[in-house]
């Protein structure tokens, strides 16, 4: 990115960040989440090859889409609170079962191809995005998606 583009991005941030932050706050109802969405929208703007003709409209649309994506992810996650009063939820027996389950998972992961295993572990344990994994492994994002899909299929078939 050249100095001229950086200066233009700084101008855009100064001009549009407060309005975009207000819009995202109305959507989320949370200042921290709104600030995260604004930051992510500007990050996406920085990744564009050229700046859009109408930057505020582009940023607003991108921020809204990021909000919807985040909302959809949150709906997929079902939080079940752990009740310490439940029998078997803690104690030495549960610790042994947890350790054995972890060993079994590691044995199954070791059977995967090294690249597939690495991508799988980055996605599941490291919580990296497909793009981040692709950069780290030096391959395309679609290749990473294929590896992870195939790894899941193999793991579910092995049990």
C-alpha cells in the first residue's frame, strides 16, 4: 500500500468511523461489538485492491454483513450450562474418561495425512479462519476447506 492510499484510508476512517460506529451500535446494542465490527469493516476496506466509489455505503453494507454473519454464528452455538450437581460431571472418574477420550482423539488425528491434520488442528483447536490456514500452509483456501472436509469424513468413519 502506498503512502497516498494510506493517507486516503486515514481520511476515510476519520470521516466515517463515528457514523459507522453509531450504526453498528444500534445493531448490536454493545459498544465493544460495534467497535469490533467497525474495525473489521475497515480491515476489509484495506484489503480491497482499489477504494470504492462510495466508501460510507460500502463500509455500512460490509459492517451489516459482518453483523449478520456474527449473529448467525451465535445462533448456531447452543450453550448448555454445566450443572455441578449432576452426577459424574466432575471427579476422578470423569477425569479418567476425559483423558481416555483425549487419547483416542489424538490417535485418530495421527492417522490423518500430516497436511490434513495440521489444517484440521488449526481450524478446530487454533480457531483460525480458512484464509489464515491457507496463508500459513502456502495453499489455496479451497484446498484447506477440502482437507478439513475430508478429514472430518475420515474421522467420523473411523470411530
